[in-house]
């Protein structure tokens, strides 16, 4: 089924969406999670998973991947741990074959070369060779998780590009997109005006550019 909201988000970069979030006073910009290749671009609905440390009962990193729908973005929280991974070459291969839209990790990934070789987009806080087996286990899927300070619910729109990742809450996504599209139109007009010889400060003032990115009532 077509997803018009995700399609609209796909047409706008994370910078524009971040500006719109600022205008509305909403969270959603995730600092520090970046793609392994700046050419990676993702947009889709979130499938969430949360990890926790293992205890004496052990546990596994999880065989959830077959439950992810094509086009969804896998969003995994390992609470920012840098000492063990929750994604590697087998998950990359299966996700790519299933048409999953990409993976975003609050933590690190390994087997980066495999991701780059087949063009499967992974966004993470870094990379490490050390396995998550016997260190962490999958606690649950399909519940809210955190990317930094941003709470991600299943079904939220995830947009990622060379600048990083933004999260559009499912109940505010269209509001954010309305503002972001307005900012995009203003920026296009500014570029045209400057190309025609106008001063940048004049073009920005004419379009009310600063107010487009500033929360109402802010100075």
C-alpha cells in the first residue's frame, strides 16, 4: 500500500526536516548516528528492537528479521554500547534480500564491508568487530526505543541521509512535512533570486527565511 507520508519525507533531506522540527518545537533530530556511506539514504516506517545485557540465563541477539516488512527501517537500541554489536553480515544479507529499507543502531555494527559491497544502508554510532553474543540479548520488539534522547515508536517515519537521522512521530509527521515543504520552497526562491543577482540578505529577508526555522514566539 502506498505510504504518502513516507513518500513526502523521502523527498526532503534531514536538514530540512530538522529545521521544521525546530520550528514546531518538536524532538526528532538524532545527533551522532551517521551512515557508513554518505550516499546511503533511507526513509520508511520504524520496526523497533531493544537489547539488554545477558544474565545467567543467557539469551540470543534475536531472529526477528523475518518479521520485518519490506520497506521498513530496523531501529535497534543497544543503549549506545560501543563494546559489542547487534548487526552483522548475515542480518545485512537477509535484510537486503527481503527488501528492508535500512538499519539504524543506537550502538555499533560489524561486517561493514559487506554492507558497503551490496549497498545496504546502515546508520550507527560506530563500528566494532566484537560480537553481541553472550553480551547482550534481544529484550523485545515492537515497543518504543530510544535513539539518543529521541523516543521512537513503531510506525514512526525514519529519514536518514549523509547528515544523519531524523524521526518523525507518527502523529505529527504530516505537520512537520507541511513546514519542511514550505522551507524548501523558500530556499528554492532564495537560490533563484541570488542566481539573478540579488543580495543574499535581501532575498532571505524577503522570504522571511529566519522565521521559517524559528519556533513561534522565539527571538
